[in-house]
C-alpha cells in the first residue's frame, strides 16, 4: 500500500495533532511517496528520518533534488518539455497521484499545488484525507465501500 503525502509549502512544521496520522501510516508499514519541496514535504521527511522510517520514496522533477533528508530511494520524473516553476513540480505530483493507493494532504487552505493534487486524486477516484489548521475532511466519500484506508 502506497500513501502519497503532500502539503502546502507554507506549512513549515508538523503540529502535535498531525503526528497520529503519520504514526498510523508508519504502523501500517505503508510505502510513503513524498515530494522534495521545502515546507510540509521537508517537515514530514525530517519526522520520518528522526523515527528511522525507511519505506519512503522521494519524487522530484528537474535535474536536482531539493530535499532528501533520509537518503531514501528517489524517483526522478522526466521533464521532456523543459517546464519550469509550478508546471515542473506538477509533473512529480501527478506521478505520485498515479502511483499511490491513498493520500494524506496537509493544506493551508490557499496552496494551489495542494489543491491541484486533491483535484487530480478526485479525477482518479482515490481516497484521501485533508488536514487543515482547524479541520479534518475525508474525501471521495462516494467510493467509501471500496476505499483503501491509510
């Protein structure tokens, strides 16, 4: 089971109430698919490294990886059209959406990248949880009988 973890760049650290969701994934021995961005990606990588969790794959697009705190295996996503900026990073996000069974989204309520990830997961009919500063949402409820739990 592969879980795509994504979040807003503005989220620089994990909160205490975020940890149980990561612990559930770790305890379930899930493969974690995570990007290389600063912000939430790096904060989760730091947590996983501190807890010596090894079943992680870091996705990146472009020539150089930005963050791989735990030295985990990587997956470089090709960029045949020489895209830049958000379009470049969308390549890796799309690949993680394609490769995952479910996802955990940490959203600041503003990030277009995280919002695009959720929209793409909807298109794929994949189950995901969204954690915001003040709420938790279970998404893709129309698929609840067949959903793959984190």
